[in-house]
C-alpha cells in the first residue's frame, strides 16, 4: 500500500478517517506489511503483501486475522491496538 493513501482511507464500518498507520515492513514509499487502526471504533485492518485488506466485519476471515495478529503481536501491543477487530463503536 502506498503511504500517501493513508490520507484518503476511511474505516469501512464507522467512516472515520484518517486511520492510524503502523508500518511493520516497508519498501520505499510502500507498506509491505502493516496495520491500519481506526481510533474511533477500535477496529484494525491488516496490510498484507502491500494490500490493505479493509473488509466489513461480516466478510472478514477470523482465522487469517488471528494468524496475522499472532505474527505481529509486538506491534499491536506497542501501539495499543486491541486483539479483537470487532470493537464496539462509540
């Protein structure tokens, strides 16, 4: 995902923007692996292989998200991002 896209991306569940970007692996102006975090509703969205996977709750794959979380748990904890992406909206 190109870093400059962060200014236009909004949470698909609550519409909040901008999202917080946590870059785990970068290549020039692209985020290869990372996390997009909505600081309004608490949901997070993975960036896998340069693709931001921003699906609504009913289309998410819990197993894949659990695996992603386990792989990058350190980054979630350092940035205060909850494990569950099914946060309660404010």
